[in-house]
C-alpha cells in the first residue's frame, strides 16, 4: 500500500495514493480525526506522524483516528475501536459533503452473544458548521452586497427505518446519553421506527459540534436473514433547530433586532429550505447473514 500524508493543524490527516480510502468528511473535530471509510479489508497497522499515531482497524469500514496527544485520550480511543463492525453500506448521501452532519452505521456482534440473530447497530456521527453566501441589501434602496452567514445545528433527529420485519425493542436500546455530556439525547419513536433527538447542551455550546465514534444504538430483532436499515438525520429549517453563529455583510451593529430576525428568516427560506428540508445526512445499511457468516 503506497501512502503519502500530511497533517493540518494537528487534527486532520489527508491521505493520497493507493491507500484504500474512499472519501473524507469535512469539518473540524475536537481532539479527534476525521473519519474516512471504504468496504475493503486490510490488516491492522499503525502509521506514525509528527502529531500522533493513526490506527487502522481491521474491519469492513476502515477508520482512522489521529490523536494530537495519544496519551490523553488513549482509553477513549481504545473504547471506540473495540467494536467489530460489519455490514454493507448500500447507499449514502450527506448534504454539504458531510461538513454539517455526517452519519455512518454498521452492525456489530459482541463476543458474549452466541445467538447470530442478536446483532446490534453502532453509530458514528459528526457535527460541524457551514458558511453560506447570502447577497442582501444593508439598507432598503442600496444595491445588494455579498454577505455570508455561518450556521450550525442545535437540534435534530436521527431516524431508523427497518425493513424485512426487523425492529429495535425499547428495552434493547443502549444509547441514552452523550458520553461527554456535550449533547442531550432523547430516545423516542417506536420499535419499527426508533428515533433519537439530539440537542446541544446550552451550558456548553449553542450548537452541536464534534464527533462520536462507534456509539452502540441498541440490539435489533429480525425474522429474516436479510436486514436493511435506512437511517437519516433531519432538521426543521427554523430557529428552533438551526443556530446562526456569525455573519458578515448581512447586518451591522445599527441594525434593529426585528430587521435581523427578518433577514434570518429570509436566509432560511431562500438558501437552506430546499437543501435541508428532506434530510441532512442519510445512509442505507444491509446485513445478509449468509454473506457475513
């Protein structure tokens, strides 16, 4: 395997060449690396960089984690990589190339579970921010100027939709809280369509940011040997779910609050509604026991 790489600001690893990496999800992740993956097995190995170690796990989806200070979070890193993942991603789509939200699913089976039909689902999720152009008039009779608004997500929902008779019983759900306490999680929905609400912990941040890898959502029951899961992360395009973080050229210190609110509504309506009204990130995952076993 021929690999060339470099680090940017100590938290992102860019890799080029015949490396088995498919694509990268953009954005910044606090004290973690971005995640890239491709369904392609390879032996485990550790690569050295001047800012830390990159560990490649031997799974269907290869994940690379770059830790600027490996000693400070080695226990958390070990926990994230301890899950044996399998399954086939049939399709996926992330708005803004995954820079706003990116979700990834995989099936897992723990060593203590002997029943092959008792498998679970793990989630890797990333939240970032987006800067969008928004030409507007500073005053009523002036020409439009090129401004921009940066926004993030402060509330959204992760939906799972099982096919072929599969379901996730309420007592089999495992993810009830954020291990770091930055996000507030609320499991809702029914067994066939489980949902998790994600909300920013306002005591720490006004919007969701960062990533969590290999979070166990829960175990599923299914009748057939073939299981398909459609997952999507959705938001409502309004001030309840989206947070305006900063702007330039859209308003100034003299702009009245009512005028600012009007411009934000126009920004949501004209720029974001068509892009985000259906979903922000989605993935379809398939499990075939005959192919896996």
